[in-house]
C-alpha cells in the first residue's frame, strides 16, 4: 500500500464550485504539505502543517484553505474554484527532523477548472 | 530569500553516455540540497541530499551529485545513462538558518531524455 495517498486522482469541475482534495499518510509523519505543480514553474507551496494544531500559509495560499483533521489527514479546499487553479496538486509528508529530511509525495491530483 | 535555478528545460543524452543536470541555488545561510525525480503520472521521489560533509553525494539508481559551495551549485550526475532514467528532475533547497518553516524551494524542473 502507498504511504501517501490522494483522492481524487483526477477531477474536472466548473468555475465557482467548492472542491476538496484529500491526503492521507501512513508514515507517521507530523509534517504535511500541499503543493501545486504548473509546467515550467516547478512546485509551489500552498500550505503546510507541523501538527494537528499548526497550519501555515505557503507562498500561494490565496484562494485555498486547509484542514488538518488528524495527524494522518490533511485536506485542501478550493472554496470557489477558478480556471487558473487548474494544475497538478501534490501532498507531501516529512518527519520532524532538523530540516534535513526529505519529503515523501503522494501520486498527485490533476484538477481541471472549466 | 531562497531560490533555485535549473538553467536547462531539457537535457538529451544517448544511452550509455554520462549525464549532468545542472542546479544552482541561493540561500542566506548554509543549504540543505535535494534532488527528486518525477516519472509520468507519479509523485516526486527522493534521489539524494546534501546536508554536510563530503561534497560528493551518492543516491538512488546510480545517481550522484556534487556540492560546490563557491559556485553555489549542486549538479546531478550519472556515469552511464539508461533509457529508464528519462524523467523530470527537480532540484530543491532549504535554508539551514531559516528552518523555522522548513520550507523547501523547488526548481522549475529539467526534463531528461535518454535515447537508445
């Protein structure tokens, strides 16, 4: 079984709709992240969380919100989707080391906003 | 501010030849440096990292990377490329002095094509 799972894997929606992307992990990691990937731009951080009570904005948090329901679950919401939020979204986890630990990524969710 | 540059959008190499994927970085303090690989329809997978110590770091699948502090570079290398190495490669940096956020900055990615 995959250590980091994302649902759904693909989603097509319309402008203005509310969308939730879910991430679950079995690695026991405290740190969880949401990124979006756009061609030529690499990965950009949307939100990150170091534990259930800790939520932090990343570099492109506008238009997004998150919920850390449990250590193993971190959800990303688009309250009112717009076309420029069409992208590939990745969830990642990392152990609470001293900043030197690598991240483990889910398989991604491809979101299309029409 | 932290930044990472991957100056080549694409690298083409013949199978069996050595490959290099370039990465330069900018941080205010000392860096933690990472390479990740992304295969089609998959998430990123960790390849290797530089934390401290030996400037030559060995990682998965025969890849290695050389940390050069004076040139602020961390180029990914492999002595003999395989067709199966064809993928998208990301360099990433984390500023040791700014670990309050443990935020990792990713480069834009370099697509590697290995031709048989």
